[in-house]
C-alpha cells in the first residue's frame, strides 16, 4: 500500500464518522424547540459552507470568484425567507 497524502488525510476522518455527527444530535434536540427541522437544516448548511469557504481560501488558496459571491448572496436570501416569517409550531 502506498501512503499517498489523500489516504493520510481521509483515513482518520472516515474511521470516526460518529464522533463528527454525535454532537449534532443533541444540538438538533435542543434547537428543535426554537427552530423547525427545516430551519435547523438551513443553519447546518450555512455553517458548513462558511467553514468550507474559510478553509478553501486559507488552506487551499482558492480564489473567490463573483459567481461564488452571488451564490452566497442567494443563500443569504434563502436564510432570510426561512427565518423572517413565523411558521406554525410543531404539533406533538
């Protein structure tokens, strides 16, 4: 087996998927009282994209193009519509 850089990076993260996703379960349980399931998913995706944006700019040295900025603006508009209006409370 050749020890390629991709293997060294991907192996630790693929060996422990539960350690990455275990904190999300209590956060979803705590947040479900204040936010709907749709809103929690939108929060999760926005946080993921912001973290990846910082990672790709700092470590991968990617350039931020205008179309990415437009896409982030549309995501901001989507988040506005998801949180600006009251939705009916979930029924138990």
